[in-house]
């Protein structure tokens, strides 16, 4: 069974600074996707960034980038130039190609301070 | 982008009654849907996978007779919480298949 671990229950960062959220996972699969989702107070799930395991290049989306280390099964999220609107819960998630099931980590609560 | 409509957004019901939650895709079709439950300050836990036209598959520990799932069409899935009890109070979220974020807005259920 796949598992996703987020070891940081809470993080804080000052506006305009950079913060990195950690995620590790465990799987015996070779083909899968990894995701970071944001859940603001509205609780709507918002896709932040997606990485396909076969791609060696780290995904980037504007201020958001990942450090994907497949051998280490690590998938961290870096948020640059943090903004107040980045305050939210962040979930790391895993999906195999053949099941489409999303398995979530326990989440990291990020607070951005002015 | 694709839109998923889930309603009601919140509901309060009396213990012992049943509540139906609807999840509808507005501009796409999907054969597979997922239902999640999220307790306060916790992660999303997969409850079941529903496939259009067939019986849902439930995760270990989820009572299939309590959480009835109907996926009657490619655009609509429903979750019915039967004989609800206070411990069923939670946030329920639907998700359509795919690698995009096809999530519903969630339903906050409070059983009193």
C-alpha cells in the first residue's frame, strides 16, 4: 500500500520569503503522479503543482516549484516570494497510473505573516 | 476549467435520519468518482470509489450500508449517509477521476 508522510504539521514564513514543505512517500510502483494541493479556509481543494514520476525535470508553476527525488521518494514544495494568500493547509498526494486514487498526506498548515 | 458542483454545502440533521449529498460535473463526463471524508484539522481520507453503472468499492473500515453511493450517470454521483449519528459529522468531498483538481466544494455535515 502507498503511504504519504508530511512531517511538518505547521510552518510559518514571513511575506516575500521562501519556504519549503516536506513530503515523503512509499510505493513499489514505478509509474505514478505526485501532487501538492492547497486547501484554504474555504476548504476548496486547489491543485498547486503536479509531477509525473517518469519526468526527471522538476515541475514549476510560477512561484511554486518542487524538488523531486525519486530514489529517495521525496517530493518537497518550495514557495518563493510568499504571499499572505498562500496561508492555507497544504497536502502532498500520490496517485498511481492505473487506479486514479489520490492518497493524501496528513497536511502542513502554512501561515504567512506580514 | 472543468466545474464540479457539490451540494448542499452544509447540512444539519437529527440523529437517525438520512442525508443525501450530490456531486455533479457541469461540463465533462467521468466513469469514476471518489468520495472523501475530512475530520477537523485532519487529512482527506478516501471512503469509496464509485463507477458509473456498477457497485461502489469501499475502503477498509467504511460501512457500505451506512454510506450508500449511487453513480447513476456520467455526470452525477450521490452519497447518502443513512441513520446518521453524531460521529458521522464531518466534511465530505467528492472528486472526479483525472489528474486535474476535479473536486467538489465539500459538504459540512453536522448530526445533532
